[in-house]
């Protein structure tokens, strides 16, 4: 299937500091594209891949699982590391979970982690029924476009395939056991009001990981897809400050103003 217009992956070869951005479950690179472009404008090398099964139709996601999504970002990290001296990983929602696993698995290869509303579990009583229900019901209503900012939409599926949701649940359980292996500096940004991922998920991440350099920032004006919401510029500014603190760039080439 052709990729939906706007859901294409994004890459920029910039300086020796790189950032790998991971989008969320049923979403696409569109949700992180403005963030990626701002990082690129500030001279960073950026990779924003399209995860398998995403950006086309929800039926394609049904045939994939967490191993496919993680393997894809893992390859992207290796490729970015080949051309950059220092690499950061970042992500939204499930993309934040993928970024955390990359940090847990790659150790010093990852210089720091930035996550926005990271997912830690699939919530609701229905989650426990997924192993059975997924064989009876193909999909449920979508979760895209939880955005406070009017006239702004996320390019994501309007249906959630339950086979994929079951795989996501398994992945988050695996990751939860690996969070103590995350030792890198972390910037966690979470929305005060989020209708997809509750604040308890961020709290769980912070309580499980082993990092000592941790910054938590609350986004008061945005919902779940904060990267497209009122706090989008703040996410850019805080992530750039975080990266520059840990990997100062001489001259900071291409530092275009935000906005």
C-alpha cells in the first residue's frame, strides 16, 4: 500500500550530534515532523522513520508486532550512530517506550533520552481480554488526534487492530522489566491532561529507571499529541537545551530561531 501523504519518514544529515525520533502506535512521522524539522534547523542530524504497518491502512498494522517496530528503530539507531559522534533517542507515546528500550539495550551508545507522554501499559479491563478478543473482533475505535489545539489533527488510523494492540501490551510488559537498565540522562515531558496515556505511566517510568540525571516537565496546555499541540515549541526548546547541555556543539551551526 502507498504511504499516506504526510506520513513519509524524514531524515536530515546535519552535524555530529544525531537524534532518532520514534512516533506512536497507529500514528505516523507527521506527529513529530515539526519537532524533527526544528532539530534539523539547529544543525542536528535527524532520523524520523515510519514504523512497519503504519502510515498506510490499519489492516497493515494488524500483520505486524512489537518486534517489527523495535527492530526498525534499532536499525535506524545503528545507521545514525555510524555517522554521528553522539546520538539521542526520543519519542511520543509508544515511540517513547521504543526510545526507552533503545536506551536500555544500547547503553553508552545512547547519550540521552527525551520522551513525551511515554506509554507504560495498555489500560482498561478490556486489555486483559485482548488475548482472546483479538481473535473475535478485528479492531476497535482509534486513539489518534487527542489534541487541545483547535483545527489541528494527527495523521493516524481511525481503527486500532486488536492483534497489534495485544502485541503492544506484551511489549510494554517486556519494557517494564528492562527500565532499570536505563541509566542515561532523561527529559520526560508529560501533559497535565492526556486522554490516551495517564500520568501514572510517566510516574511508573520514573520510578523504575536507574537514571540520576532526570528532568520532568509538565505540559499544561496540551493533550496526548503534545508535539502538535500548544506546547510544541516548548518541547522543541527544552529538548534542544537538554541535548546542548549533554553534547555541546561548537558554534551550533544552523541555529535558526524557533517559531
